């Protein structure tokens, strides 16, 4: 299909074990947050020679990472407004399809117009995709219905793009496995409760270890700390006296039993609520909504959101409304920037940012990564690792594109160098 990945494949195990063992003598970096970004960063820094410890207050991926619908974005959704984000999504989707093929279904996507207003925007959409470097083609509605018989037979126009899907738990676990095989410590159920400084530099974190029946407190020293805590970046930053510009933006998803389509199906219009239908094994997931949150700890779906999502899915795939409900849940996007209303939140970019707190706040040895999307977790990690290594005087380049990731199953086999 269009955009299918193809490149040299090299197993991570081909790295000399002696070199992997030597990496543990490098500068020590503590990553706080065990979602997709933290996992990819642990792997990147381990490859560059750092001694890495990753802390997660709950189970790995128990935050936003484990609650999204698992779309591998080719970037088409973002091409309407930001060609650079769209281009990056496409490049990263191809890279992930190559290095993490064990948990990715590169099954393609269809953008469908269900009314004349959407159909009138096909040329605009195709032009945006071309400018973004995303391969696409117009598909006659009859051909689309032959590919996906459950689609609305009243389709006005269809565009095929190289979207896909992935397992939201397994992909980060592949990065964690690779990092651990290079000597990184991966510690779930370890919550950071304090940050300590020496002469204007972050030097220690106090950690509550809840991995056993009797919680215990410990102190961890590092040369550099990175907050990859997603929607909790503000709370983690406050422990260090920092005001981190983040706006949690909760959105709800609904899953029904039955794989009603094999491709990702999206509305042919600029991004909005309820416009993506993603097949995940034996389920079909419609998402998402967006609402203003403030700074809550937990998020739940509302009945109104669920009714809206089922209705929105049925406009693209009518049979969706007749399938039995499997689950509904809410995840909060960690948007980069401050918003005080839903309107302001929707205006925030879906791009990511890396904050060097030495430059912004005079606090050395501490950085925060915010925003982005699951598809670009590797690129987010690369940019963050570039900053960390620059600060620590490490000259090794990023090599995370060079090796196939190990199976997520290996995480439970205690493989170590």
C-alpha cells in the first residue's frame, strides 16, 4: 500500500554486550514517568551511554499512554493546519512500522465525506497532504465500499492514506525492554514525592516505593532529571518550585465489541470530536471528545459524550450503533501551554516542547517534556535526549532508528546484558 515502510533491519541484540555493559558507567539520568515518552527516552539515553533509571508512580503506561485509542497517525489529520506536524507524523509512523513491527498493524486509513460540504473539501485536503509529503489517493466510493462494506453507503468522497494502529501498552514496553537490556533500571510503583537541590542544581529525588506490601522511602541521586509525566507535569514541577505550562485536555473514547472495519476511518474535515474510528483486534473504538479540565487527578466519561460518540461513529459506519458496548473511558491530553477555557485549549498546538529549566527558571539538571502524540514518541525522546546529552557533555548521536526493538514479551523474561 502507499507509504509502506522499507529499510535495513538490524536487531538490537547485535550490539556488542561489552559495549552495552560499558554504558552503565556514563552519567546518571533519572526519568520520571513510565509512559510512551519516558520509555522511548530511557532507550535513547541508554543507547547514547547514559546510566538510566526510570520511575513510574503506578504500573507502566497507567496514565494517558495506556488510555488512547492506538492510532498510528500518518499525519493526514494534522495536514489541514500544520504541515510540519503532519510531515513528522508520517516520518515517525514509517519508522515505528519498521523498528516495532511486532505491535503495529499498518493497515491503512480512509477519510470519508458523508455530506456535500465535506466532499467539497477533497481538493483542499489532497493539496495539504501533498505539501506534507503524505502519500494519498482518491478512492471511488464504490471501491471504498468493496474494501469496507460496513461504511455508510451514502458516501460522497473517500481519500486513502497510510494510517495504522498499534497496541498502546506493547509499544512502550518494547522501548522499556530495549532500555533494560542496555542496563537501564525500570521501576514501576515508585512515586517521586520530593525534589532536592544543591547550589541551584537538582541532585536528588525522594521516592516512595509501593512495589511491595510495605511502602518504603528512598533517595535517588542523578546528574540530570527529566519529567516525562504527561498531564502530571505541573504537579511534578511544583515539587521543584516550577510553574510548568501545561493544560490537561480530557477526551472520551467508546469501544464496541466487533471489528466492524479493518482500516482506520476518519471524517474528511479538519479535526473535531468523534471523527476517528480505530480497529483494535476484536474491538472498534470511536474517539475522541475534548473538554476543559483545569487540573484534576482523575477523569471519567459522561453519558452525553458516549451518546455523541456512538452517533458520530454511526454516521461513518451505521452498524456501529448496533454493536454491544465494551467500554468507555477518558484520557487527558497533556497540551503544551496554559489555557483557561475549552476554546483556549482547542487553540493550543498538538506539537511538543522540551523545557530546559536552567534556561527558563535557573534550575540546572532538570528538564520537562510536554505535549505531542503517541505516534511521535521516538522523536520526542530524541529531542529530549539531545538536550540532556548536550548538558552532560555526551556527544553520542541518536541511534534509535537503527535497531529493531525486542518483543514486548521479553520484558517479562528478565533479559539483561
